[in-house]
C-alpha cells in the first residue's frame, strides 16, 4: 500500500509539473505575439519612408535586411500557428467522475472478502494510471511545443537584428542638407509698408468725404429756393 501511495504521489507531481510547463509556454506564446507585432510595425514604418533612401547606395542594403526580417517574421507566424494547432493536453477525470468510479468499484467487490480494501486498492491503481497517462502525454506535447518555441526564439533574434540594421540605414538621412525639415520664418512688416497702408486709408477716407460733399451739392441744386419759387409764381400772374 505504501508503495502504491508513493507511486501515486510521484505521478501526481509529474502531472502538475507538465501543467506548469503548459502555463509557461502559453506566456511565452503571448510575449512572442507582441514582439512580432512590434517588429511588423517597425518594418511598415521603414517601408513607408523608403523614398528617403532611393537615391543612396545603402538603399539596397536596406532592402536586403528588410527581406530577411520579413521572411523571419513569416516563419515565426507559421511556427506559432503550428504551436496552436498541436495536440491538446490530457487531464485526469474530474472529482465527480472519480467518485462515481469509486462507487462502482465498491459495488463490484460487494459481498467478497475484504471488499473495501479491494475497492480502495483498485481505485489507487486506476488513479496511478490516470496520472501516469496524462503526465506522459502532456510531457510529449510540451516537448514538441518547446522545440517549436526554441525555433521561434531563434527567428525572433534574426528578425530583431535585421530590423535594427534596416532602420539604421536611415541614420545618414538625418545629416543631409536637404533633409525634410520644415522651416517657419516670421517677418515683421516694415515701417514703409505701414506708412503706405496708412496713406491708402487716408485717401480712401478723403475720397469718401468728397463724394459725400458732391452728393450734398447736387441735392441742393436740384431743390429750388423759396425766392426762386415765389418769383416764378409772380411772373406767371
């Protein structure tokens, strides 16, 4: 009995160790997805500004490093897709299922000598089998996924290196004289311009006053005075 208990505890430990490895691999998977996303974003930024390099000799170096980085990123995505498409993990039956199995064993050995001990011994053997099979299967799944993750890490190193080298090709463009720098200059209006504007404003004011005066004179001429009106009436009489 003690030997069976020791074996049971040992296989339990192996089972839960593989589950811990599963969680670590899942965290690495999420981290690698974030890294690949950042690498692709950096490549897109570099390619958008490729016109700054077309007239220089290191344009071809940039293309070479960019091509290597893109190929490495594609390999990473393929490997991560295979990682997800791998075999699923196995788990021991739930507590309710184990209890149901134990009750069936008790009914099976009911009426036999030392039926309870036989049921307990058979149940421990089944538990050992459950943990052993699940631990062994999960170990194989983790082994395959770890190998894929190692290849992913190698491709990430290649991609990061080539992306940095591709981005470094833009460094000489920062020292060019014709770099795309927007300059803003502020000019103050000269005194002459102010005087000309003021003179224009005065002329417009004087022209407006003259036009008003002419309009008033024309209205006065068009309206006859009282004396002229009385004279006309007297002559008619």
